C-alpha cells in the first residue's frame, strides 16, 4: 500500500525557510531583462522586465518547484546560514598586486579600500573611494532651490 506524504505540511515548512534570492540583470542580445533565482534550488529561476517583477514571480516559482519535488519524492536542499566575517583571503599575481597598489595611490586611498570599492562597484553595491567622497564633501553645497552657492 502506497503512503501519501502530507505535501501541504512539508510545502509550508520549506516555504518558510530563508532561501537566498539572487537578482541579476541579463542581456541575451535582444535587450536587458532581470533574472531572479533561488540560489539553493537548482534551476529555480524566472525572468521579468524589472527587478521587482522578477522578485514577485520567483516566490510562485519557488513554491511550484518545492511542490513538484515533494510530489516526486525528490530531495529539497535547505538553505545554509552563513556568517560573514568581512575578511577575504586571496592570492593574486604580483603584477596585478602592483597595478592595484599603483591605482590605490592614484586614488589616494589604501589598497584595502580601493579593492573593496572596486568589488562593490562590480556587484552593484554603492561605495565610493575616500578621494571621491572628500571631493564630494569639498564641492559647493546646493541651496534649497537646487542652485549651487556662489553662482
């Protein structure tokens, strides 16, 4: 006799887990679009015209993915919680190290801050170098009407 699994209970359990949603802009040559995916669930992704649309749609796709795997008695990965120390150790070629060091000097910042800023820019995280921040702070302030003082 075949025993039916209570998929509703399991579905609610898996839906409540803190899965990692990743949203990226893609372009296949026909124009940019946004892809949302659940990092821990293979092939669980959807695309949309905007990041918000992709994020909204991924919730239903995640539910359908979990439900389908439960019905087929397939393994469903659970999220692994990570603690991030803020430290990354990496080995790079000496020639790249020199180029990064030289660029940090030009930017009037530490090598650590320069690399942090470069990585942040690459992944779309807002960050600015000390030099740019100082230049922004030294620039004339804007008045209430948006005009620059002194003009």
